[in-house]
C-alpha cells in the first residue's frame, strides 16, 4: 500500500518507514511535486498534525498522514512543546535548540520530560488521530550520535542511555513516534474507513 507522509524531516521518514515495514511504501510531498514548507501555524500538536495532513490532502486527494511532535519539559511548564522545532532560532537548528534547553535547565533539579507525538491520518477524507508518549528525563550534556533533535539529551524511564545511544529499532520499540505509528498501522490494516 502506498501512503503519503506529510514530512520534510528525513529522520522521521526513516523511523516511520521502519515501523510500517515492507507492506507500506511511503510517498513524500516532494514525490507529489510539493516542495514548499508545509505550514504549521496552530498552537497544539493536534492542530498542526491535522493542518499538515489537510494541506496535502487538499492538493493531492491522496490518503495521507502527518506527525507533529513536541518535547514537554515539566520544569518549563511543558515548553518547548509545540515550539520544539523553532525553540532557539527560526530554523530547525538541533544544536542551538539543545544548547538553549540546557541553559534553561541550569541548576534545575526536576529534569522530568516527555516526548509526545500526534499523528493525523486522512483516509478517504475522514480524519483519525493517534497519540504516542514516552516519559523520561533531560540530562545535563549531550550523549550519542543516533537519532535527531533532542535525542542526545533524553533518557527514557527505565533506561540509563539516551535515545541517541540507541539503535533505530530500540528507539522505535519504546518511542513516542513508534507508539503512535503502531496505532496508525493497526488502523490502516483494519481495512475499513
Ligand atoms: P515535519 O514538520 O516536516 O514533519 P519537523 O522537524 O518540523 O518535521 P516536528 O514539528 O514534529 O517536526 O518536530 C519538532 C521538533 O521536535 C523537531 O524539529 C525536533 O527538534 C524535535 N523532535 C521531534 N521528534 C523527535 C524525536 O523523535 N527525537 C528528538 N527530537 C525530536
């Protein structure tokens, strides 16, 4: 089955394709001639995921889905949350985002944080949403080279290493995105709208 994924993030694409498996072929916006950045102007993950999926559906008429993810840090009142991509700068600068996060947590004892992913799926124009959460904590310096974004700073509960020290399969087995995508797969395989 071919399905369109509304992302410009190559890391996400690889993670999602690994969970979906060979039975699904992901198409990207670029494959459909859409090269501009897809707008994300809502103030919730749910709103942005829906906005991104509708943006593609309106232009292609194809079944599609979008993922919006945020890192929610307890001591920062849930920030960066929906602003995770542009926390430090207007671009998607992972290093600067991580530096700002560490600065904002300097001297803070409560390091609890979670990643939350919301996936919006449009099947035959009908919308479904799925949520995946992983709880953990932010350490005080970056460790590891795998993954992307805030992965080098995030240690999931029950583990003593960061997401950036895990193999892609290990991260997917417990991650926010892995959990949300497995619900998406179940819906796609159920075969009815
Ligand atoms: P698309 O909107 O094109 O899918 P994006 O990078 O803008 O890509 P999001 O808005 O969903 O994706 O993600 C916001 C930021 O949160 C992202 O830029 C990363 O810094 C961070 N992030 C998302 N998923 C992550 C993960 O699995 N591990 C670490 N950081 C992640």
